[in-house]
C-alpha cells in the first residue's frame, strides 16, 4: 500500500465547548488521535470529529469495493460508474473522486 498517512484506526477525544456554534450540533475541542495517542488532527464540531476519525476505515472499505469482478477471467469494474479498471473511473464517479481526493 502506498498511502503515507497515519496508520488507523484513529481515536476520538474531545471536550464539549461552552459556546454555541453556528451549526445545530455540539461544538467541541476535538482531537483525533493515533494508536500512540499522538494528535492526527483537530476539529471543532462533534460530528466532524467522528467523520474524520472514521477516515482510515472508510478508505479501506472503499478500496475493498473499488474494483469488482462478476466472473473469473473478466476485467474488474467499478460498482458505481461501471467503468473497467484499465480505463479508470468516469469523471463523474463519486467513488473514484473520493479515493482521488484522499491522495495527492
Ligand atoms: Zn467508478
């Protein structure tokens, strides 16, 4: 695997803030930690903290379903845009776009 980000799973750690945020969700001093309790990143909205912390597992899940085969010997294809692996995802494919966004 060529990904160079901090190995997951990531852990959520946060304190609730006393102030109300602009969104209808709890504002927090949120930290996403790695397995060594080092801060991977911070977020100020509770829901964003949980979403970011799930990134490693979501990435692995997307990679697991990115290219599927219906039969042995046939080329793999994307279950979303139905393009074959050798041609890559369509420009509109959300699965391809999400995986591309995760890597620079
Ligand atoms: Zn696709």
